[in-house]
């Protein structure tokens, strides 16, 4: 994905925002400020009560809010849609389940929460004109993987909704990892195998960019010092050197240094749930 700081009428299917549902928002703010240097401002929100926007260098990079009833701490991915109400109808036709009906949010467009046919939650967002979203710089969104148990279910859902093509990326035996593309890579889909615990729910894994001057290893160590957990220590991929972390509330995310790409990588999957 090309580095940019604004999403004006982003193409449907394009990641256009990320947000964190957390048990303890003050603790989360302290953690991500220590990790990436984020700054915050809050406003009222009809869906969550209070909604905090994280900024880096004056550019919005993520949203934060306290978990809603029966909601687990997690990072959520927003995919752009041209019309959220039409998109929700289409998603339902394709086997999705609406968890939050379309809500109009002053200054932030319209959103809906949908569970895809495999069980992963995604936010469909009709973004307002000129909404800014920082990506592909240190401390900003870099990529997203959909980890699912049912590749066929999601391959019939997202590519049909958004017109993605789906070239295979994984080459190792037993690996089913595809790249969903429009004119360029948009998001990725991974079928979880025996390397994951059977209780791992389908989920989106959000990647945030590490500063190449310090690297993934140093950032993972800083996360631990700030009260987070290293779920999967730094490892090399064809997209950069990555690590999987959890913040103090347990919300998982990944970090990646795209300056450290392994040209010999072939989608060999490590075990993020190996205790």
C-alpha cells in the first residue's frame, strides 16, 4: 500500500481506519504513546459514548474506545464502502451477520459492524469527504491479515463484495495464504492450521509500522517494558521483519519493519499461540 495521509473517497474494500476496543483506555493511551508517540483527543460518539482519536504528527492514525458489553479487547479493521446501508444488505446476502446496524456519526461518516461468514468481525465505513488516515510510516497502519479457519467462506465473501483478486502467496506445504488485491495488494487472508490453538477465534491482525532506525526487536522489548506481552518474537517474512504483541488489555496486534524483507521467505507460518 502506498504511503499516504488522506483517504478521500477510498476505493471500496480499502482499509480506511483502525480502532481499538480496550478494557482500560487510559492504560492503552499510555502504552501506545510510549510505543509510538501517539497523542489523543476525545469526543462524544453515538455508538460508544466517548471516542478517542490517536494522532501522530497531527495525522489521525487510530481510534480508541472502552469495550462495549460482551465485547473482547481487540483491534478492528475498517474497510471502505461507497454506501454503508447498501453494503450491509450485500454482506447479509453473502452470509454475513450484522452486529451493529448502520450508524451516522457526526464528522466521521457512517459505520456498521459485520461478522463475516467465518466469524471474524469487520467494520464497514462510509467515510466522510477528506477524512485523513495516516499509513505506512512508523507508528501507523501498515497491513492487515484475516486469520480464519474457513478460507472458502471468506473467499466467497470479501472478493465478491469488493472485487478482489486472490493470488496465492503461501508456498510451504499446508499453507493457505492469499493476497487480496484491487490494483495493488489491499489485505491478506490466512487459513489457520494446527499451529494455532483450536479455540483461536477468526480475527483480523493489524500490523503497525516499526521505525527502521530501531527495528522490530527493540520495539518488542519496549512493549514488554510498557506492560505488553510478546506473543511471537521477531521473525522474518517477505514483507518485513515482524512480531506479534498484545497490549495491557490483551488486544493483539503486529509490528513490522518493511525495510527488513527476507527474499527467501515462503510464508512459513510460526505459532503465535505456542505457550
